[in-house]
C-alpha cells in the first residue's frame, strides 16, 4: 500500500444525466418492523457487550460457518460454478434467462474483514445477477486476523484484472460490495486508478463502511436508532482490522479519499444506521469530484437490507432500483467514455 496517493485530477467528468439524492420514505412493512425488533432484541445487545479480540473473532467466524447451509441455499434455476485463484477462491453465479455473457459484475462481500464469505452473500449475488442481467463473480478474499488490508486489496485487484484478461471490456464490468466489501470496492478503484488500469462502468455500494476510524457523526447520532449495530462494536472492529496500517489513510478509509475520475456510483443505506454518514460522506465527496452519484437513504432499513429480500418487500424493491441504475449507466455510457 503506497504511503501517499497520486495527485488528483484537475478536471471533472461531465455527464448529461443528473445525480440523485433520494430518501425512500414508504410506509414500513410489517416484515421490516419485525426484523428490526428481532435484531434490536437479539443481535445488538450481544454486539454492545462484546470486546473485539482474537477469541471473539474466532467465535463470530464459527457462528457464521454454522449458518452457511441456510444462507447459501440457491433457487434450483441458479447456476453456480466455483473458481480458484492463487491465493483465494470464488464463485460464478448466473440467475435468470438471457444473461449477457459479455457483461459481468464483480462482488466483494462484507463481514468486517474478518468473517463471512461469497456463499453467505448468495441472497444478494444471485439477485444482482437477475437484476443486472449478467453473471456475477463473487470472491472469498483473504481476511483478518491472518491477513491485512494489503492482502484483501491485492485479491480484489487480482479478481478485477482477471476479468480484463478474460476479455471483458471495462465498460461491461460492474463492481459492487456491501459494508466492508463496499470499503474494499472503493479502495480497489483507487488502486486501479493509481496503476493506470481502466475503471469499470459503475460501482454499487450497500451500506458501505468507509471510515475505519469511526469518525462519522451518525456513529453517535444513530447509536440508539440502529437496530443491528452498536457503535462501540463497529469502532472496535475498525481498530482490530486496521492494525499495522494508518486508519486515516484514504486507501483504508475511503471517506477521506480523492474520488476524482471514478465511474458512476450508487449507494444504498438505511437512515438509522450508525454507518449512514459513512455512505453519505462518500456520496458528497464523489459529487464534489464530479462523479455521478445516486444516493438512496431508505428510512428505518437495517444494515445491508437487500440481503433480506427473501421475506422483506423493501429489500426486493431495492433490486429494482439497482436495475434502473444499471440501465441508466448503460444508456449514458458514451457520456463518460
């Protein structure tokens, strides 16, 4: 990881289509209300009391591995193929008919950089394949505590360059990620730009974790409203995974980054999340650097709410919004090539 970033560009990308800042305020479904209550009374109290350590990290990894058989289930119509890289593995997911095999989406899963997997994020990735009408490559990048930021960044860049080497054109590649995966997507784009590699057509971030230092105002203002996360736990994980690096560095905390030259960006976040302002700060910073941004703040939605699409109507609607964004990007591609 370099000690400093390259100089920023002194021009802005001009597009015909306009960025959007949307607050989705539809009446809350009973399913969302029930989910928020369940999270608030089960998950959040545990997270509020846990001290982040090697032992608790190991316990979280074990719990999620036990949940894998349930979360990793796919509809019978979805095709799954595993793929091996030198330092990590991944999987190809194809959902729906008439996918455009000339297009692809690279997905980087969340999990605080220490747990979860591509398999556990299949509720997202197969729906993204269906919504975006293309195959999805989801990878199992290396994680803490064994590895550090440079390792998972290297893995993300390797996966992206693999797509280029397979013949995918940059304007046919989307990149997406949730939570820590949203962080990784944004630092990967900085690395690609630094190396002079072509950037993808667009980027989609779901509840991205963009300030590892915990410096966003919503960490305080939403500490009681967030149904899932305790701000204390998020800050503890940030300190844990940023050992050995400068957490203020923009390649660690992209909320502090120069985002000039980035492709169109879509960000979804819940209004009551402690990470809400992590998302908002990136949206505002990207706009200031001339990047087209669609920022959607969904009222009272929990962290990475699209993962709950199996039973929550708001989550299913989110994929319709993503599909619309992708269509808009394709329609206006010539404006920024």
